[in-house]
C-alpha cells in the first residue's frame, strides 16, 4: 500500500515551508508535525481515525497505513472507529505531535476478544548521515506482549550472535528508540527471546511460529526512492496469514514519505 495525505486545510503551511526550504520529507512545515495511522486490528473491517477538526482519515484496511497527515503542534485525542457501525470505537489519548517528528498511532488487538486498543510511536524525521537509514522498531503484537528482538542480517545468512540489532518492548515507542544502520539489503528477523537464534528456533513455515523472518530476497534500506527513516511495526497476523506464511507475526514498514509495505514471513 502506498498513500500520502496532506489536507488542503494545511496547504498554506506547506507553501510557507517552501519559502524556508523546509519542505523535504525529513522535515515538516513550521509549527507542525506528521501523523500516520496503521491498522493492526485484524477483524476491524477497515479503521477510521478522527483527529480534532481535520477530515476523517480512512478507512484503512488491516495491515495498511494512512500515509502522512500534517497537523499543528499539540497533544491530541484520536478516536479510532472499526467498521461502519462505530459501536466498537475507542480512543488513544495524549498523541503528541512535534515538529520534524512522525507520530504513528498503531491499533492492535481484536474486536472479538474486546482487546482493541492503540499505541503511539514517535520518530525523528531528521535525516541520518549519508549512507545510513534510521530504523525504529515498534512492538504492537499481543502474541508477543513483552519484548521482540530484531536481527538485521545479510540476506540468506544465519544469526551468529544472540545480541539483537534492535529491541522493542510492547507499547509506545519514543524517538530515542531508533538506530542508524548502514545502507544495504537486509533480511529482518524477529524473535520473542534473544537466545532464539536459527539453530534453536522453529523453521519458517511452521504454523504457530511466534518469530518472523522477512525472507532471503532482502529489504533495501534506504528505499529506492530515497526514503531514509523507517518505522518497523510488528502486528499480529490473522489466522489465515499464520496458516499461509507460518508465523503469528506480520511487519509493516512505514517510511518518512508516507509509503508503506507489509512484510510477510519468508516472502520478502
């Protein structure tokens, strides 16, 4: 899914930014920040977000993202409405919008189990050094509601160390929870235990596998179109996806241009 959203209401701010040479995807117009929504609620039948007085965002399909909306600086209450009835709507409070930062609200849980909720992940849009990509891990998986340990390896390689590249606790993520990685192509692996390296973990394709492996094709960072700041968001896969791909996890990769890719176990 690739989408971007900048409401016309804020067009004058964008024009002002142009005169200050501040309109790149690594910055926001003066007195504004960036907002995005990821739908990690598998039985939501589409998810909409209402934020202050801007037009409703969505509906967003499960595993999809809204693209980027520019908002004035401040703290917001975001109402999330699954499906059409609105009977299961819920709110995420204290969503902070800060200058030159991207704040992403990620929904999680299921309506069937009444576990639907949302968390925030805020990352700085500042460009990393040349030849690097900034990556922020986000854990929005109730299947792994403690820690997820991410390993970035050369495509086709096994994990040779129990020290993860990145660690994500379940819940909100702050700008400090990000890391600059050398530019390159990576196979991304995630496990619920730091010692769960290749030789002791279930193989890809085993249904019920609580780990994730993006696959040997590799994911290129920065992206081909120059995006260099990424949020790597783990969400719970549906039962059908678990059966098809052999993992209880899926991962959404959102970049600073508002484009996103949903990664499935062994497919990328």
